[in-house]
């Protein structure tokens, strides 16, 4: 019997960010392994014209929850969506809802965040820092609370090369930052943002670091732990391999490469690609929840959920396997044949961006205009290049994360828990994982049918022929222009033609003699 699964039985659990990638996988696992849990409260904001209930139904109707519906048929009764906006004071939760939350919650998993790299500092601070502070305040009024688990990121201290499982201080106290956001106007915030984030690449990593300091400083007597995943990818095993439902991290780039938009990417092939499957993050998080509640460590423990030091894979190997998988499982209606490559310096990156990204987009838009359609490729390409520029920081460096706490926790689990809540990344086979990842992107993100693979392969063959034809035509035109202008080119051309003619004549003559 799993001790962790038993622990969550009968519990009332509060999850923020439950509608996000990690939140959904977390809920799924909780319901599947502890169907007797009492209730999961989720803080949800109404969105895109959908009510809270509709958002929950949409989640439960997804393939991710198919197994859950078998083991926990009344799952919809056990999810209690609470209208809340983490951008608002007190989250705009009604008094009744707040009362219910305060009096019943046993465990809090705080997953909500803005994960955008380009978010305005004010918004990123509000969600990743102030909201965390408010949630802690709320948690301190929960008499039945056993553990508060804060999800951070392994990159919150990406300005360091070696990162330990500790909370690092920030030069400016989070409280000061929170206060200043209240009275500074946007223009001034824009001006001071680069100074504040310092040697971090974006507001996301900076505010996640501030969030951790808030957790440590304002956790009071709560049983708190921080989980720091690296780059979260599709599921490895549970509830099935390859599940993914957003474009963050590598997923968007896999689509861009598979559809033939992405031709080159500035990356260091030997840099460690610290990916971690979403289900591994969930298993560790649930184990941390159990350990924190049952063992009540004296200080706030930080757990790294990373792969690099235990089972490293580099971007070169990953990129090659992604491309190899496209051969077997191509995406439908590709723009060009998938054929991306890594560049390693500014000059080649600019060159390939111009030749392989911008030029084809301009040509295609010209063709769309000619055929009376709206041009769109240049806009899409600009977006892709912007995304690439934001991800570049993470694919050209390697970090070392120590994992003492994570390994300690693993050793604390019973063999059954090590199986049911497996977060031992050493068991992961990267090539198999990446193949399933690409397949998952095709099925769950692009919603493409496997039956369309033969047609997709045909389409790629057509694209290859067009590519050869285009290149041959281009070569002939260039050559023709050269001949018209240069005597040397003309001499070379006559030499080649006369050589071919002589060779053919000789070949003809020798075959006539044989007859
Ligand atoms: C040895 C020899 C080797 C040779 C080998 C050769 C191999 C060749 C290489 C082949 C390549 C193969 C494929 C690639 C395989 C791996 C490549 C590596 C990439 C890995 C990158 C990972 C880096 C992640 C680092 C994470 C560090 C921190 C981790 C975390 O803690 S947080 C989670 C991460 N957060 C994010 O990822 C958020 C990033 N996104 C943003 O910040 C924003 O979305 C944005 C990128 C700034 C874009 O903002 P916009 O306002 O412009 O757009 P918006 O968000 O509104 O969306 C607009 C449309 O674009 C779509 N979209 C959004 N995000 C992405 C995305 N990441 N990629 C693509 N498209 C995206 C979005 O859906 C919108 O679409 P629409 O609705 O249709 O308009
Ligand atoms: N993805 C990754 O690679 C990594 C993620 N992490 C961390 O994991 C956690 C989860 O990330 P992930 O699931 O990928 O992120 P998502 O962007 O998929 O999910 C974010 C969640 O936060 C919610 N949220 C955002 N703003 C608000 C708001 N104002 N009020 C209420 N809820 C809000 C979103 O709700 P809504 O659906 O309404 O938008 C969504 O449920 C984050 O803390 C992130 O920092 C750490 C490392 C890597």
C-alpha cells in the first residue's frame, strides 16, 4: 500500500494554477491514486466567456482524465472551483468561499504563476510575488493546514552556475519591490526593470526568485517546502506518455521545426538540456507534500526537480532525435521539409535568419498576395524569431543543480511509493521520451490524426521535389546571368558543354562498335 496515496485520502486540498499544464497533471494524479480524497479546491478565474464550471468540465473531458473517470467516477463532485483572480486584492474570493477554504484546507499546492518571459514587471510581481504573499497569509489562517508546497523554478537563480537547494537572498527585499509597484508608474518601472533583474534574463526568473524569498520570510510557522522544476516537458509515463497541452518550453519549437518554419536555432549542442517530464514533477511534488506534512522539517526545504546531474542529455542529441522522429511521424501540411540546424554565433544566426526564415516568409506572402489571400507568414516568422531570442539564454548555457534533498526524499520512500510516485529521472530513456514527446505534440497539441501520416509523408515528398526544382531553377538563372556578364564563366561553360558532348560522342561510338 502506498503511504503517500493513503496520506492524501480524506484530505481537502487547495491548488492554485490547476487549469495550467502542471496543475492538471497534479490533479489527475491525485484523483487517480487517492480517489478517496475529500475535495480539491481550485482557484479559477472565468476566462474567454467560459464559466468556472465550464472550465472544469473542459478539463475533465480531456483525454488526460480518462483513467481518472474509471477509478473515481464521481470526480466532478470532488472538484470545487472557487472564483478567484490572483491579480486582485484578496483574490476577489467571496466571503463564503474564503470561509470554506480557511476552515477545511489541509494541503496547499501553489502552482499559479505567470510564466511569460516578457511580462511587465508590475504584472509579474503581482502574480509571482504579491499573490504568493497573500496566499501565505491566507494559509496562516487555516487551522487544519498540514503543508504548503510552493512551485518555483530551477531557473530562479539562473544567474548562478551552480545552484544549491537553498533560497538565495535578493539584493532588493521583495517587500520593497511590492511596495514600489504600488506607486511607481509604468514608464519608471520600465526604466528600472533591467537594473532590478540584473544578470537574470527576464522578469519571470527574477520574480520567481523574489517569490521564494517571500515564502521563506513570511512562511511563519507553516510547514513549507519549495519545489524547483527545470524545463517541464510532456509526460513520461503517466497517465500515458507524451501528454502536453501548451506551447511553453520546447513544445512550441517542436511544432515550429516539424512544420518547417524553424530552420536554424542559436543553441550550443553540448549544453545540457535540462528537461523534466511533467509527471516526474508531479510525483516529486506529491511526495514532498507528504514528507513535509508528516516529518515537519524544521526549515523550509528546497527540492530540485532536474535531470542534468543524474541523467544528462544535451540539446544536440535532443535536436537530432526530434528531427529523426519527424521522419517517422511527420506533421501534416508542413510549410517546408523539417530540416533545422544549430548555429553558434551571431553572424551565422543573422545570416540564416535572413536566408532561411525571413526570405521564404516574404516569398510566401508575395504568393499569398498574388493569389488574393491575406499575407501572414512574415508576421508568424517575426513571432518565432522573437520567441527564439527569448529562449536562447536557456539553450546556450549549462547549470549544475545539487539534488541532495530530492535524493534524501527518494531514500525515505517505501519501495511501493518509489514505484507509484516515481521521480527517479535516471530511469528515463531520452530517445524514447523525445519520440513520445513529438508524438504527443502531434496528437494532443496539434490534434492531428495518426491516419494522416501517409498523406503527410506524401506532402513532404512533394515539398522535397519543389525544393530541388526551386534550387535547380535558381542555379540556372544565376549561372545564365553570370555567363552574360563574365568571359571566364562563358569559357568554363563552353568547356563543360564541349566536354559533355565529346564524352557522349565517345560513349555512342563505343556502343555502336560493340554491336
Ligand atoms: C551535435 C550536432 C547537433 C546538430 C543537431 C541539429 C538539430 C537541429 C535542431 C532541431 C530543432 C528541433 C526542435 C527543437 C527541439 C528542442 C529545441 C530546444 C528549445 C528549448 C527551449 C526551452 C527553453 C525554456 C527555458 C525555460 C526556462 C524556465 C522554465 C520555467 O520555469 S517556465 C516555463 C517556460 N515559459 C515559457 O516557455 C514561456 C515562453 N513564452 C513566452 O514568454 C511568450 O509566449 C513569448 C515567447 C514571449 C511570446 O509572446 P507573444 O506575446 O509574442 O505571443 P503570445 O504568448 O501571445 O503567443 C502568440 C502566439 O505564439 C504562440 N506561442 C506562444 N509561446 C510559444 C512558443 N514558446 N513557441 C511557439 N509559439 C508560441 C501562441 O500560442 C500564440 O499563437 P496564436 O494563438 O496562434 O496566435
Ligand atoms: N512550464 C515550465 O516549464 C515550468 C513551470 N514551472 C512553474 O510551475 C508552475 C506551473 O507552471 P505551468 O503549469 O507550466 O504554467 P501555466 O501557464 O500552464 O499555468 C499557469 C496557471 O496559473 C493560473 N493563473 C495565472 N494568472 C492567474 C490569475 N491572475 N488568477 C488565477 N490564476 C492565474 C493560470 O490560470 P488560467 O488558466 O486562468 O490562465 C494557470 O492555471 C509555475 O509556478 C511555474 O513557474 C517551473 C519550471 C518549469
